[in-house]
């Protein structure tokens, strides 16, 4: 069974540009979560999508946005990139809409902002 | 969500049991204890969780004290591949709005 897949693996952008990261959940999983892991800041919750709807959002500015498609895959968009957006962006999925705490994470997309 | 406290680092010899402590003295009655680990440059991996009874799976055992103020994750026969950051998380049962709060965790280094 394929795990959570993320693309691209690495992405380099410059300040002010936009970045789009993609995530495919495990087959049968309807919930997708996004986390940011910046150096020295640990894992920070960004967004939770379930059945195409945004269910919760972490303490991030509006230029962080996303969506979930009918096939449950998801996109994270970061607009007006800033240097401090450089981080590993992790996507996770789970099998039920009600959050249970057992998430399956992908390997992440490393975003570098120059 | 209750705050958890873990030692910043621990060492363990290969083949020995690794016992990773976690303090969660403010945990409430409906909060579960979850453990994840993150091997360098990989995504976090779920290990185990429990409410008040001890739990065991193919990866590890979780021992929760009777007063639930602390717990210990036990890797019975640590291998070099178990070197990772281990996170202890207290999480309310039911809807928690999708948010796991990861602290700094414990860096476990398994030595040959």
C-alpha cells in the first residue's frame, strides 16, 4: 500500500514568489493535514482538510492557504514568500473525519526561499 | 491540551531496552498520550498511544502511571535504526481539530 506522497521533494524560490506543494493521501483516507517544520521551531500545525473542507487552521498568516480536491489530494499554497518560510512542509493523512491522533506522514517537501 | 516535558536527549546501547520518560502532570481525564518519532529528514511516524492502561504493539510498549501524570515509552531491544527524535503528545479524545502539538522531544541516540 502506497504511503502519503508529496511533491516536489525540494523547491527553491525567491522572496515574493509563490510556492505550491502537493500531497496525495493514503488510499481511503479522507483527511489531510499540513505541518511546517522550520529550523529551531519544531513541528507547527498549519491546516486540516476533510471531505474537501477546511476544518481547522493553525496560527499562520492568510498567505498560507490550501485546498483539498475531490480525490482527497491536497495542495498547499504559500504566497508572497518570505525568508522565514524556508522549512520542511509535511503532509499527513488519516482515515476518518474525526481526528484520532494517529496520522500517517509523508517525507515532506523542503522549501528554500532565497 | 496538557503540556508534556521530556528530557532533551538520551543514549542507549544497541540491543538494550530504551526507556523514554514523559511528564504530563496536568493531563486531564480524557487526554490520551501519543508517541511519535522522527528519524532524521523523514516525516514523523506514529508509534503508540494509550489512555490509562499499558499498551504494547510491535514497535514499543507504553507504561502510564496510575495517576497518569507520567508515562514511559519502552523500545525493548533498541537498534541503530531507532535513533530518532521521540515526541510525547497529550491529546484530548474525540475531535481535537486536527492538531498535534509537538514539543522539542527527546533525541535518542542508539550506540553500537
